[in-house]
C-alpha cells in the first residue's frame, strides 16, 4: 500500500483530497498549453537546432530527470540482448519469481521488481569509467496551439562520466551520425542531476528515508505536481545509471509509495516491445509517464509520456516522448562500446 503518515507523502495525500473536493466546483478555464510540457519540449527542440549548427562543440545542456528526454534525454534492457551488461542493473536478475501476474497491483509488482533488482550481480564502477547506453528515442515538437508532432525514432548513444568531482565535460553523445560532448556551464559535481555510481551508492536504502530525501532534492517544473516530479526523477535515476542492487531495489520500493502510481496490463516501448507498465498521471499538466518492463523477466525496457486529456489542439493519447533502451554497459573510454575497442 502507499505510504501515509507524515512528511511530503502525507502532504500528497492531502493534496489528492483537495483535488477531489475541487472537482465538485466548476472547472476553471484551461490553458492552451501546459507550461511544463511546452517549455520542456521547446528546450529540447532548441538543443537539436544548436546541435545541427555545431556538431563538434555541443552547447551546454542539463541532462536531468527521465530517461525519456534525451533529456528528458532521458532510468535495463531485455535479457535476450547480447552484450547488454546492465540487464541486471535495473531489474534483470533472476529470483525465481519474476513473471508479471495479471491483476496484481502496482505496489505488488514494484515490490517483486525490487526483489529481482536486489538479487542482481552488479560490480562497482570506478570513477575513471563510463556508463554507456544505446537507445531508440523520439520527442515531440510542441506548437503554440497545444498540438504536437512526434519526430521520427532515431538511435542515440551516450557515454556518462562517473567522476564524482565537479567537471565541465560530463559525457559524450552520438546522435544523428555525429559525436558531441555534453558540457555543464560552470561544471557539475555528482548529484541528483548527474548521478554517478558512487553518489547513488550513498543514498539511503530504506525506502521511506529514500523517498523523503528524493522529495527534498527534487524540484518540480512549473505547473508540475511534486509527486510527479519525484516519480520522473526515480525513472531517470533507474534509466541511464548504474548502482548497487540494494539502491535499485530501494528506488522501486520508494516509487511504490508515491500516491497515484498504477499498473497497466499492456504497455509498449519505442522499439515495439510489449510488456507491463507502471505509470503515473500528472493531473496539473494532464500528462502521464509510463515505465515499461518485460513481462517475464521484469527487466526495464523503456519509458514514454503522453497526454491524458485534450488541451487546446493537443489530443488525449498524443505521445510526447518515448525511449527504448537497447543496450547498456560499463566501458573505459569515450566512444568505446561494450565488447569492442574505442573508436
């Protein structure tokens, strides 16, 4: 069951009760475009324009939150993918109790995913190494009238530095056929927006304590529910990071305590793989974020976001972003891929 009691989680329950009472009153006029999704996708579009203009020296960008957004970009691939070292990083181990069961609640499913993650075999990652992720991704271009156009799916590779100290070059990306460095203006230390193995290992492994810490560290976008921001942040941490098994398990258990988290029986990732979904709807922005898991292994497959209500010219069901993780691993150099030498 979702946690109740004190702190931010209790506040979310009280907020849900206020929203229920508010539904009895006349509905306020709607904005043509929810501010958070619009600004988010506008920022993403401008990043693509800048990348096209200068492929060899990418502009500063903030890589944060969901795997969804290449940011988002952006939290492992299916067991059958050869060479995908991270199958065990976010729920791909074998515990003897992995197959998703019809009609089980989101809480029960997340608890079993956590149990699988806790039994995975993850070796510590050194600071001189890099997390490598290959994915299929697409984002929507947002228009002023609220409509959106989903760009074609394309392949993306990213190498993420595991240095804990403040650094300006935090990674490297290959997208659209060219390589580009990922920079942070002024530098960025390891933390919530740049999660390294060592930083993730420092987080609490008690789900309640971890959830309190995530509420403290996470800032919602304008117009976004706090609980949604935390749910998305957990997805980002699980999506393109590597962490000790006990930390991955704690994140899944913490997600189960967020109000409004539900299970979807049939979910599809960007690569067309069907699985079971864990989702949450933001009733302020009227969008949903859905994580997709393999039905048999409970391995993390990908994430997608979509509209849950007609807003302006935007229509319920419009996909705003989607990503399917194809391969992930640890390498020793930029442009090196698991099982191959650097190029």
